[in-house]
């Protein structure tokens, strides 16, 4: 009798916990949650692929010592972009200036000890590459051309970690084939680095020193 009671109890519990059968075609699909479709990431067809760093000819890099530390380049239309910093490690800012020299916007940006910088007009954004002229490495920053909002910041690969006591470091930046090209001339060597407009390094090349 006890054996029969146990068997009946197990049967009842199993019936309660078992998934109900579908009543008809399509009922099972309605009862069960469906997995979300996979996310497919495709390249932006409107954005041309950038060049490889080892295919780009070296260009001279200005020393970039500013006294006071300031850099101005042409911007959209008759506007200009201006980077300013205070020595030795004070705040820095980028401004978009109208034809009369009045700022449309000004935004604080990171600064380095004994700062240097390079700017490039990239249409809907302005590219800032800031660095210390007495230390290795550099950082690229993209600012929205209309508002000055920082879109992204990325540390460049440059030459990698470099141990040093006395050092010199200068950079230049330009746009080539829809990509950001940074030329770095450091005491330990030279590099060309290609960064896409979303802030990802796509290639890095170290041409021989002259």
C-alpha cells in the first residue's frame, strides 16, 4: 500500500511540473520566449578604409614648442580652431573661433607636463593630439565640431614604454583617406600611427631614424 502511495505521489508531482503540451500548431512558439536575433556589425560603407601606416611617407614634424603654448589652425568656412595651455602643467582648452576671433565654444581638455599638441580639421570633428614635449607617448582626442563635446579619447601605441631621463617628443597629425595619421618624432625613434575616426588604432609603423 505504501509503495502504491509513493508511486501515485511521484506521478502527480511529475504531472504538475512537466511543461504543458501545445494545444495546436503555433501554440508552443507562443508559449516559449524566443532568443533575440544576433547583432551583426558591418563596416561603414560610407567611410573609406584608412591607409596602412607602413605605406605612408614620413613627413617632417615641427618642434612644437609654444611660448605661450598656443596652436591655431584653419577650421570650417572662415572659422579657426585654437589649442591653448599654460606651463608647466596647467589647464588646456580647445576653442572654435568665428571669423572675428570670438569663440563659438571652448572646452577644457587634458594637458601634459610641458605640453605640446597638434590639431587637424576632420569636418564634423576636430582631432587633438596632445603630449608632453619632454616625455614619450601621445593621446588623441576627437571633439565635436558643432559643440566641442569630447567624442572619444585614446592613448596612442606610439613607441611603447620608453625608459628615459632627458627626452624630446613632437607630433603632427593630418587626415588621409578618411583616417587620422599621427607622425611622432621622439628621442628614441619615430613612428607613424593610423587611427580611425572612432578612435581605434588600425596600424603602427616605425620608420628608421634619419
